[in-house]
C-alpha cells in the first residue's frame, strides 16, 4: 500500500483546500496546516517565528493534500482511541483510504442513534489488508 507523500504546487494546494481536503505546507522540515481562506501572508506569518520566508518561498514550496474521512465510532472504541490504547481501525475499504489521509472519528451512540458531539482526528500512518475479509483494511492511526 502506498506510503510516500505526493507533493503538489501552490495552485493545486489552494484548490484542494477549497475541495475540503487537509493540506500541509512543508519548509525545511516544518509543516503548517493550511486553513480555508488563508492567503500567502498567513502562510508566511505562521512560519516567521522560526524561519525567514519570502512570498516566493511560499509559492514555490511543497504542499501535500490529504482526504478527511468522517466515520462513526462506538463509544467504547472512541474512548480507547482517545486514551491512546487503540491505535488502529479495521474498516471496509469503500472510501479508497490512503496512508496520510485523516480520519475524523465521530462518537455515535447506537442506543439513541445520535452523535454525542465528541470527535477526534487521526492520521493513517500505515495500512494493510493482510488476512482481512475481502475489501477490508487495517489502518494504523496516529
């Protein structure tokens, strides 16, 4: 399964943000998550405390876009993910999950059939389908 980050340019990054993807800007070993409606000055300002960046550095920099998958999770599993004891998810791969994508795990109470309002965001750091049912994957989440 894919594990390398595919870098994109500034224009592609801004389009990915508009489409709802999670996008990061990389510079000299640092990364900044790009928020919707940010501009070049915002990006430059986020790193100015640590580095001297010009607008040109931001335009020519490396970016990566990652999908955010919203998923229901039962309370007993949500708690374990939140505590850090459950560091994986086994799911049907009906969303084309990829390493470096993000999961937004939203606690869902099956008794009331409602979301509790608790949620946690995790990044997929590794995936395998070894010994899984057809079209299922195990995702390591951090």
